[in-house]
C-alpha cells in the first residue's frame, strides 16, 4: 500500500513540544506524494510557546502542504458531506483532544474534522502525545480502542521515571500506521 495521492487530513493539536517532529512528518508525507489538508485546533493556531510562534508553524505547515490551514469549524465541516479525505491523522493528539473524541465533543476544528470523517465511516488515526495517558485519559483511550474507524499510531512511554503517566506516538510508525488504517487494520503491536 502506498500513500501516494491519498487525501490525508492532518489535525494538529497543542502538544507544542512535538511540533518540530510533526513538521518533519509532514515533509515525509509530502515527499511520498500525499495530498495534505492541514487542520489546526484553536490552541495550536493561536498560541505562541517556548517551542515557537503560532505564525511560524502556520507558515511552515502551509508551505509544506501547499494548502491553507483550516482553523475554524465552518472551514472543516465540509469534510463530511464532500468526502474530502481518505484518512484523518491527528498529529499530535493531546489528552484534551482524546477526551473530546471519546465523548463525541466536536467544538474545535480538529474534533469537528474527526466527527466529519467518522460520519463517512472513514479512518481516523490518532498519534497520542499526552502526559495523562496512563491516568486521567486511560479510560478515554480504552474507549477509543473499541471505537469503529479509530486507529492508533503505536505508542510508548516517553519518560517513565520522570513522567510515569505520559505516552507519545512512535514517529517511525506513522507512515506504516496510515497504510494499515487505510486498509481498516490496526498496526500491531499498539504498545511498543
């Protein structure tokens, strides 16, 4: 399976420490011939952090994807009725976004995009990056593991001694996870 010519939505949420890795993954997706439609949560689109300014990241994302960042519910809503995407990758997927998806809350551009994609019974791939995956969000991750058309990039603990409840996706597994989810399969093992 190739990702060439796939229409891949990339929902970017506020795990700012992973933004540089996200930029590198966008470049790799583009080099492999994917058509990328970027979507940013309100927080990702608006907040400057110690990792960089929102405007710098927006510029980089738009340049790589050759597409304007969708940053409102109104801009994202057509994903469902127009069937714009083959897959929606949420990269990075924060604990806040996990909890909203698990509880059918679609009050951000990214979560609305997820709802629109699921409406079409198309795959949504989550690349988790959150400090509360093995605490407050464990039940939400468990719920999503049992949700039709939701898939996960394999993940593991990023710093088990200093951050024992933190989980991050395995960067080297993103492309393979897309290829698998497009075929309605969860890449295994999920926990690395």
